[in-house]
C-alpha cells in the first residue's frame, strides 16, 4: 500500500508539471471545460474500511477448531480502490459526476505441511456511482469542491471450505454505496491532478488522481 | 515527448493494483495444545493448590483454635493480611475470600469449596474432599459426587518448607466430544510455595504433567507440559515449544508440579 501511495503521488506531481508546461501565454481565454475524465485511487479503500465479508473456516470457539487452525496459515490481500470518472459541468458551480470503481479483498489459506492452497475467500465490489458536486472556489487553474454521491455495488463473494479450493458457493449481490467528500482540490488546466478528503464506500481518507478536461 | 512520459507513468501504476499483501501468519508460532493446557491448569491444578493451602492452614489451625488470639495471629501471618476474622474464621469453618471456603466434617476430613473462576471448554470442580494422612500430607479429590460431572481429579499432596507438591496428580475427563487424561510424570516431585499473602500468581515452577487428548472422531494429541521460570514448554517426543506463562500476573511465589 505504501508503494501505491508513493507512485500515485509521483504520478500526480508529474502531471502538475506537464499541465504548467502546456499553459502558454497570459492572453489565454479562461478555461470553460464542460467535460472531465479522471482516474484515481483512494487511501484507504471504502469497503476495506467497513471490513470485508470473509467467513472463518474454523470454529474458533472449540479445541477442535484450535487444532484445525494450527495446521494452516493464511495470506491476506487487498487490491486497493481504482476509479474512472466522468464529470459534466453544468455551470461553473454545479457539476454532475459519474464514477466506476473497483475494490477487492481476498484471503488464501495454505497447509503448513505441504504449502499447498487449501481454501480461498474473496469479496469484490464493482460500483457505479452518481454524485452531485458543488465547485465553491473556481479559478482557471485551481478549483475547490465538495460532492456527495450514491451508487450501486455489484458484490461478488465466496468462501471456500477448507480442503476444497475453488469449490465454495459463489454469491453475487447488489449493495448500496455512498460517498461524502466535503473537500476536494483540483489543480491544472487541460491536464490536472486532484486530491480529495472524504468518507464512504469509495474511499475513507484521501483520494488522489489525475484527469483531462475540455 | 510529454505523451511518452505520461504513458510510462500510467503503465507503472498498473502492477500496484494487484497482490497487495497485508497479512501473512506463515511464521507465527502455532501451538494448539496451549488452548488445552491453560484452562485445564486453571480449572483443576491451580484449584488443587488452593485446596491444599487452605487444608494445610486449617489443619494447623485446629491445634490452636481454642486460643483465639494465637489463632487470629497465625491466620494473619499465613494469609499475609488482616482480614475480618470474626466474620470468617470459626472452629469448623473458615472462608478466605479469593481462595475459598473450608469446612471440617464429622469424620475429620475437610470439604473445600474454592472460589471458582470459570475457564473455557472444561467444567469447574464443585468441591474438593480432603483427607489428612499426617501433618502436611493430604489426599485431595473431586468427582461426580463433589459436583464434577465429567470425571475425576485426585492427587496426594505434601506441604512443607513453604512448598506444596502435587505427587501422583491424576485427572480424567470425558466431555462427550473428547476425553482428557492428565498425570504427573513419574519421578519428579511437585512443589509449591504456600503463599503468605494474596495469591495472584499460581504457575508452578518445576515439574511436568503428561496430557493425552483424544477426540471421538479419531484425532489425538499427546504431549508433556513442563513448567519453568518464565514460561511453560509443550513437548512432543524430542521437539518442544516454549509458550507464554499460564498466569497473567506477576509471579510472586513458587509453584511446582512433578
């Protein structure tokens, strides 16, 4: 996760540099981009913050369960949250956004004796979200804004029983998703970078990304 | 030139999308026997030490019970603190809060009702029956008649020199899904220091117990639990695993199992 953050910061800083280079002379007319496309990531991912649905394969409340558990070790992964967004600016102040983002957490369990995989558990979310944005500070290369959104997540979930990797039942379900971002800042002209602070199923904490508008 | 760099940066981000490992317990110590020994020690071995301490006190107290002043001063010295002896020390009964209640029976034996702490997975003893063989020597037992429905526990006990030794400790339980047999390992005496003040630490300091744990669906585990200064050791054959001490409090007194 630290590497992801570092690379994201480097990418965003690099794009700031590039957008300044393409700024040109003082006589440019003010930018009135109606369309924006973005790609971003969040720290920490929203569903991770609200915890994934991973079922425990062992009954922890029994001696039998304790003996079973000692025969396996587990490795837990999280993908991070990755989003693509589009915004339509009605006016300088009001915008409508659409985001598509993905996040997954998974656990792999291995036998201590043979190091072979014994079970896998996955909880993944593909979310489509619409949000309403207010751009309360708007200059040609800096904008500050807030937005709130609701969406639907397609959740794919499975928990293999121990000893049957790949054989557990799969579940797909639709879940509601929310996001509240009280503060966001966008820097750049055509190409821009952005940073946001918010809480919800998209991210809890900080979101970073870059985009292009015209 | 600009666009090339941007594409390179975008491509560099991709590998970090996958396989971000956040937890791995491959190298963590796993000793499931610890979950067996901790409640067994607390529910039976420690309780037996408590019963021995109370019995040794009460046995000596019986000699001097007529002399109230001497009796109260002996009790205060034995348990290390002033208690309201008028409310808990009588000729045929004594109640020491935090340790238990002891009664003198008509036939000269004692019944000890320990202040029970409940432990997972194993039933608590009801009471102990204590028969005294000589000064400082007892047989302490508990079974279904004493309120332990799932089996029996018995040991011969020697109290002297500030230690309590559980010789010939034997526990046998049948819980329905599994059975457990625990015996002292031959040849090693068990000793415990009788605590002059409040008993907060109860781990034995030496000796070992042999455990046989059998689940009815076929799974079995056999191991020895050894007691040492700062930890306990679980040994299976030639390999042993050091585990954290069974008691959570600062160790003040010396308990021994053999």
